[in-house]
C-alpha cells in the first residue's frame, strides 16, 4: 500500500533537504522519490550525508525536466503550499486529506512540494487535483521542505497503520485498597514507635497527609511488596 504513494520535489535548491526528505520517507516506509530540475548536480555529498541510511531512495530517485513528466505515473496529485492560491483547485484541510486517502486508497497518489524559497508555481499547481495547506502558526507559516515531507509521511503512515496507534499497552492490575490499607497501618504503627507524630495536636493532619500520599498511588502487588520491605528494613534497629 505504501508504494502507491510517491513524493515529487520541484526544483529543490539544497541537497541536504533532499537527503532529509529521503530519510523521513524511509522512516515511514515510503520509497518513490521524483525530482524535477534540481538546482545542483544530483546527488551531491550533502544529499547523501543527510539521508543517513536512506541511500537506496536517493540512488533510485528519478530526475525529470518537467513537472508534467514527474506526475504522469500518478492517478491523483496533491500539492502542498504554505500560502493561499487563487487557482481553480480544491483547497483541502488535513482532515479532508485523510478522507481522500480513504476514498482513493487503490489509486497511485503523488505528493508534490515546491522549491524552498518560492514554493510551487501556478503552472506546477495546474497538474494537481487538490491543494493542501499544512496548518501552522499564523505568525510564521513557512515550513522547511523536509519538515513538510515528514509531516505528510507521518499522516499517511498513521492512516495506514491505525492498529499501531490504537494498540493499548499491557493492562497492569492495581492492588486493592485493602492491601494498601494494610501497608499504611503498618507504617503508621512504626512511625508512632519512633515518636514521629509530634506535636500530638498535628498527628491527625499528618496521618491524613500520609493517607493522601499513599492512597492516590496505583501500585501493583509487586510494588506494594517492595514498599513493605523498605518500611520493614528501615524500622529495624542497627
């Protein structure tokens, strides 16, 4: 399923950004990378350095001279833009994006990203079906190219792997209040022998604080046994 998705970078300016994009893609199991007219000799040493273990994605990336060529293999293309555009395209939210993934789950979907400095041109956008804007702070909307790719990879990964995100951890059985009460009573008796509750007029509030401290915990039986052992050891005479 993941191989139905591809990432299209239009005129990227920095080799390290492509490397970081490839790394994020591999983190989430995506393989297909198309690059249109990179502004440097691709790949360069910075690309490989920042890709870390994603050399295979860099080595298998396809380079095109035009956006039209790069999108031809996809059935649906979604363009990413940090700013609103006056183009005849449906602008979608992240929630809409997830609905589209469900609707077109059997089709090949391309995700298109523009140059770091200027973003996608209107001509680039003309090849897409939808325009997606990643929600950010209104005071600083521009995202780094690799960060945008990472966020989209994560959202698709989350959509495709709901079982991982919904999986609950092993349920730990909490000890009964009866067992906790036994420990608390034992502790209070030992403290009384040590004349801990002084002055006597504060004994009630001190015991109340001990109750509040221990009863709000949710220990299991093993943890209670450890606590009981600690109390017992500390109560012994040297």
